[in-house]
C-alpha cells in the first residue's frame, strides 16, 4: 500500500462518524411498540429485545424458527457493537467476525469461551436493556446524492471527482453499521431514497465515549484489531483483513506516523502484483468508496497503514495487500482514538 505523505484532509464523513444531529433524529424505543399487523415472519420484527426466556420446542414452523434466530443474532450484534466489540457489518447472521466478538465478550465476562451465542452469553448480553432498533427519519443529506456507480478499475475510479455512494441504501448501511440488505429486510415497502421516510435501524449510535488509546494490537490469527489503554486494558475490538500469502502482514512493532481523514489515494501500480496492464500512477479522490475508505492511519512501516474500505462486508473475510483493513465506520472510530506516536504491534 502506498505511503500517502501528501494526503488531503477534508471533513470526516458524516455516514461514518455519528453527529449530535443524528442522535436527535433517532428516537429509541423497544421494537415491540412498532406496528405488528404485518403477517410475514421473514420481515416482521417482534419482541426483538429478547428479554423473554426461550421455551425449548415452542417454535415448530421452520420460517418462524429462522426468524427467531435472525432476531436473536441481530440483537447480539447490536449489543456487541455498542460495547465496542464490533461484529463487523451487522446483518443478523452468524459468522467469523461475530465469533471473535463473542470470544472476547466471553473472556471479559469470565464465561466459557465458545464463540457461540449460548444461553449464558445471551443472558449476559441482555444485562444491557438498550433497544435493538431505533426509529429514524431520512433527511435530505441521506437522499441528495449524487449517487453513481463506482467503476471496478483504479483508472476508472480516477476519473471521478468524488468516490461517493452508489445508492442511498449504501450510505444508510454505513451510517448504521449494517448491510443494505438488512435495512431492506427491516423496512419492507419503505423507500430508502425518499426524504421524510420513517424507518427502523440498528441502534448503534449514542455509545459511551472512549478515552484515547495508548496501543494498537493486530492479530493475524484472529483477524482482529484491539485498542488498549495505558494500563493494557482492552478498550475496543474490531474485525480486520490482514494481508495475504503474497502480501503478508508485516509482523513487528511499529508506530503511527499520522492520522488522515478522507484521504486522496495515490495509486502506484508498481506496488501491486495484481495491477491491471496499462495502469499508470494516478490519484483517486476522497469518499467512502475510495480504495482506503474514509481513513488512512499511516504506519512507520513504509507503504503500510490501517484504513477503511468501500466493501465493509468483506472485512475479516477476504485478503488485503498487507495493510490492515477495517469497515469505514470502525476506521473512523479508531482514527479518532489514536494519534502519531502510538505503538502498533502486529502479531501472527
């Protein structure tokens, strides 16, 4: 990854960084207060707060059982996200990122470390009674765009004046740390591109603020990035992509040299083994679909950094070119908690 010493700084992306205005727009309430006349179990979210005990054998219909499991996983993901134990892109499905978040939650609560949403873990998570979902009314900012397809190639991206969102749903997904498909499922029949539309979203904003981090630890084996305080206590954990066999994570001790929001990306095909024939050096403008997303955290290892990504669903599940890749919202969060001089330990 090219070391970006001439990065352009602009305002932090509204979709990745929560604002006071956003918090005011969102009215939190338990989902069982939402209208329940919708009959389809695959789209109706009822009693999602999950405080009622499960009854073995009570659910017989496969569709109802599937919906109940979706609701249970969704609640766990939202609670973990609010605890700064990120499960990655919230989607209501169990995967490797959620497993690592559950592992760490279980360790910190002295529970058996299973990585599964077992009964003990479920009960511990539900000590937090915060509603799973929140009401949100779409604003002009959410729907104004411009929205346009993002080219697949670097040279194609270089032709755009801004690497913005391709659709309103993509922007809302980043704002609420969720997959666009999840937002569609939670809001059947709603127009996610219409100002004034009232929708429900994962209740991920309004988390308690964290102090600055004193150390960053990235583990290739678990595909996680952890922020620690000066005493070594865990502040936050995020899933990451950490390199590949061709471009392995540079194991060792490094330093943060700078933190840059919404960078201009300086593309040099000579640094990439998979560069397209005919590619040349170019600059790609800022935006959430920039190759390094909304944040570049420069490391003392030349050409390497911690950064965001335009494809949040791939984090922790696909390879990178050696850098540490987070979702845009996690990268923005990390960027706000670190500074030049902070130690970074990259481990196997």
